[in-house]
């Protein structure tokens, strides 16, 4: 069951009765009574509600302005025009990245909150694999598969769109009336064009059909599910002459401009259509920027580490990788990596701090980009767990399970990173991280490292890494515990959280 959202409404008119039929835990407070409500809390600066909603068209309260500054970012919604508020309130709303709503009635605001500010993340990919994609038989077309998910078909598909295959789907992909953004990861040669047809069924009959021609990777199209559909299919169509390479069809529940995956989530795109998802949170306390990279996410897409980093309160920047199943280590082409580094530099500039103060962190797949971009950006603070270091050796494993399933997913990572599956790339991929690490000033670098004694992912490279750190005379705090790669997740998160806090405190001279 979905968690009920709690809303604190602050304004002159109480909307409690008007929103009684909506699944929202609603609390009303007048501006003048805000200090009394906060005083009843364990800590007046804490926000015990999911969102604060400001419903007055004029806001001129120093108390409210100061309180907004104390509350977490992205958690305040307001209805009035920003320019009509007092300067102090304006500054607070901008600093805490509050959201302006165009809705004005209680009912429309409640619906907006439920539709676009829902808790959690909703995103997944349908893969063009042998299990999910069923190609049409046509002797004039040539099919080729690279890795598990990349499928290329070459031929003359005619002047009009015709079906070349079907994607298997699941009824749970959509809730009633849910709207999903579509990102088709594909490329073409010649004059080939792609179309996707979403076909919804009810009681064995056609209920609704929606066709998307040449789905735009930048301005993502949106498909809406009927209120009472039972199942659906995605038909893949093509026209023209040439080749069509199909990789993934990503679907994300739309927040209608509020953000990707979570409110405030951002999406960048390279010229060749590779996604970079990031999320910057300015935090609730002074301290260094924490840059965190998501680990492997095989079945759902989205960010990680929000909870532990919110508890610490320092500013943080998250990245997640959606290219291959589970991600592709957040590295790739020069343009891709430059966009990542530019986003880090932008966050540092917003905070007025130098890269040498930034803390780079990640675990498992996320450990690699944390170390890589620390090297590229000349960072001095790292908190790493269960590292994967030799990317070539790791992606050469042709039969490797994650939690007992999906045995061949590392091969698709290599396909994303090199465009082919060739053993000759192993050495070059292995060297990629070492070259970045060589750029660090290890005499001034602090690294906290958490490892597993029976790590089957890339454990063979750990002795090489430890020897490297000893040779560089790095400042290392190393904790090794019994277990395999996927064991002791909670203990690992606790280690990273404490390491980040200690490194931050060290930078600030131990002052809170």
C-alpha cells in the first residue's frame, strides 16, 4: 500500500474539509500560529510533513522566511506569484528550491500533489532482449544481436510503417490513468524511421491504441493508460530503407515538469542520445559537497543514497546511469564524461567551494565513477565500498549473476562502453580507472574503504588496489568484513555515512 503523504497547509483559509476525500494527511495552520505548531515538535527546525503548502497570495512574514530556510529543499509548494511576496520570503523560496503551482483550488492542488509529488521513484526499461522482444519473420530483413539487449534489423521496410516486432509487457507497468514518459534508445541509418504503437486491451478486445512516430529523445512523448485496462502490448514498427538498432524503451511515471524520478531530478542528453540523470540538493547544514553515484539497478531506475545523505544534511549531488541494465559505471564518451564533470563543477560553483573539498562516494558499480571523477577533478576525499576497479576484467565475465539472476548483464555494459564485444578491449578498459587515479595528489588524499573478504564481483583486483594505495602512501582507513559482494548492505551504508560525516568534520575543523 502506498504511503499517505502528509501536508502542512499554511494560509488564511482552511482547506481541510475540501480535501477530505483525498488520501492526504492534512494539517492546517495560520501564519500567526506557526511558531506554536513548531514549538510542539521535538526540534522546531525539523519538517515532520512531506510537504508544506503556502496558499496565500501575499506572504510577508519574517518568521515564515526564516523557517523556510531551515526546512529541506524541494519540500515547499506555493500558489502566489513570487514577485508579490516580501523579499525575505522570495529569497528563502528560491534558496530552498520551492515549487510554484499554477493550480488555485483545493481540489486541483490536492490532485497535483498526488499526481506529481508522490513519494518514491517509478521508472523501468523494456529491453530488446530475446525474452522481451519478439521479431516478425521476414526473409528480406537481416537480424543481428549484440550483447543481450541490442538488436539491429536491416532491410527495406517500405514506404509505410509496418510491424517488425512486439515487446512483451506487464499489466502493472501502469496504474489507472497513469501517464508515463517514453524514452526510446535507438539509432538508424539510411532513411529508416521508428514508430511505437501502444495497444491496450479489455475483456479480450481492443480498448485504446496510441501511435508514436520517431519518438523524440529530448521532448519525451507521454502515454496515458486507460482507467480500467487489463493488459497491453507495444508493437514496434519501421519504414524506409537501411538499419534500425534498438536498445531500450524506458518508461518513467511523469511528474509533468516537476522533475525526473524525484522532484528536482534533472536529465541531460548527449548528442548521440545517452542520458545523464542528476539531482542536486543544497542540504540543511553547511559542509562540503558530497557527490554520490548509484550502484547497480537491474530492474528499476532511479537515484540512491537520498535517505542517508538527508540524515547527514550536507549538500549533495546524485548521479544514476540508465544506459545498460543496471547502469554502465557512469563513464563513456568524452562528451558524456564532460557533461558529468560540468554538472559537478556547477554544483561546486553554486556552493562557492573548491573541488578539493568535494567528497566523492559510491558503492559497487558506484564506486568506480566516484574514484574516476575524483581523479579527473583532483578531489581529495573519497568514501568507497565494495569497489569494482578493473572494468575490462569485470565486463569480460560472460556468465555472471546478480542476486542469482541476469547472468550476462556485464556483457551489455561492455557493448555500451566500447560499441562491440571484443576481448582486445579488456586491457584498455582496465587501464581507464588507473589512469584517472594517477592524477590524484595522494599525499593530500583521504580514502575510507569498505571491502568484503569473499567479494566475487571484482575481488581479485583488491590486492592490486591496496598495493597501489600503499605505494602512493595514501591516507587509507580500510575496513574488511566477511561476506560476499551483496551481503551486509545496511552495515556498508552505515560505514559510508559515518565516513562522509567524519571527512566533512575534518574539513570544518570539527565544528558543527
